[in-house]
C-alpha cells in the first residue's frame, strides 16, 4: 500500500475515534403506544437525551432482551408486569440501580435489590360491552364463573400468557384463587377456551375488541377499558370479579449490556419522579402511580373497593416460564 493511502486511512480512523458518541437511548416499552411515545418525548425534552422506543408486550420484550443478551438492542425496559422483570433478573438480564428517587416509591413496590422498580399499578378487570351482552340476554360480568357461560362462546377477548403480561396476570390470578394449585388453574382456563374469540399477543387489544363489538367482554387492566371508553365507545362498562382479581405492578429497569448506561439510569430517575408519574392522564392512562407524592387519578381503580388476590410478584415471576409452557402445550399455542 502506498504511503499516502496509509496516512489517509490513519487520519480517517483517528477522526472516527475522536467523534463523540451521540447521547441516545432505546426503550423497550410495555404500556400503551400513546403513553410510550409521550414518555420518551417528555424525557428528551426534560433532559436533552435523545430517546426512542419500541412497543412490545411483556412476553415479546423478555424474548427480545434475552435473544440480544450478547449485543443488547435496548437500554431501558419500561412498563409491563413486574413478574417478567423477576424472570429477567433471574437470567442476569437486568443491571441493578438504586435511583435517587427510590425513597419516593411505595414500600414493597420495588425489587429489594434494586434490579427493577414499580412504575405504576393496574387492576385486572372485565371490560363489558353492554350492547353485545344484552344480545345474549346477559348483564355485565361480575364473576370468573360467569365468564364460562355458554352464551359467551367465541365472545371473550383475552391475550396469550406467553406474549402478554395482562394474560399472565389472569393466569396467575387463577393460580391464587385455586390455592396455588396450577392444575386447577389450568383447568379453569381450559374451560374458558371455547369462549375465547382468539388469543391476542397484546393484553390491551381486548379492550378495543370489546369496544368495536368483536367481543362481548374483554379481560384487561381496568385503565385500558377506561381509555377505550374515552375514545368514544359509550357501551363499555368496567366491572371486577367478585371472587377476587389480580393486579400488575408495571416495571422499570436498566438492562444489562445497555449501550448508554449513564443515560439509561437518568431515564429511570426521571420516570420514577413525581413529574413523570403525573403525565399518564394526559394520554388517558389511568394506572395507579407508585410515587408517594402523586395522588391517584379519580378514574383509576381504587384497591380499597376491589377484592384483590394475594399476588406475590416474586413467586409469580419464578413460576412464569414453566406455567406458560404448560398453557401453550395443554390449551393453546401462542399467536404467530
């Protein structure tokens, strides 16, 4: 190679090494599309750090994060039930970080080793289309047993627990209602199977299926049904199972192998802040805040008036893979 060419290559390499790296993060986001878009934009506006997101259900996010372990594509995981974060922690996929805002988060709503933190909470509910139910001679559903009614054949909207954190919350709720007997829980869901319209990949999709009269009732977090109501679907009514219902604790974590860990931690600090947790209602997201300085919105589910099961996030997270595998084998394969 000629000396001039060698010198030119050396200059170009040196210039490349000296170019400052762009301050940017990518977020795997597990909540509604509008919420995800607003959160990354508000973070960028507040901090100057460029941010983008990819909307993924919790099962999809966990699989993507696991598949990219050696060359991680995301910096932060934000939203989706925390039992998936428990599973990710056990596989070494999270980078523990004690945020400067950790002291403002409700006691017990974060990992004790700071691998993840709770960012919001939502209560599992029935999203009833009163018009569609009336066609079947039915009132809004108030019981898990009512959901098995033959008049609801092919009319229950729900997601698949392999891809959806909402659906896994419903599955684990049945485990808790049956005294931690997984066989009985799967037995209930096997009985529900003929009534299922189809298994969605995303939990929130069930609210829109009920809203658009594709289904008579959807199994969703209550704030997803309220959001659908506010999009102009007046026939929707939220009810809660009288036997007891589960709830999600939406998670937030820095990912192991993040390309920009400093800015990822900055994102966590911002997302846990009162400033951030007051934003949800701007995009019809009415989950319960985890920051103690932020009051719950009047349209959020009130845990004091709903019968909740004893939902242990750690136990649910450790059991997730095996239980989802059984559901996929014994009841229905995941959606393609």
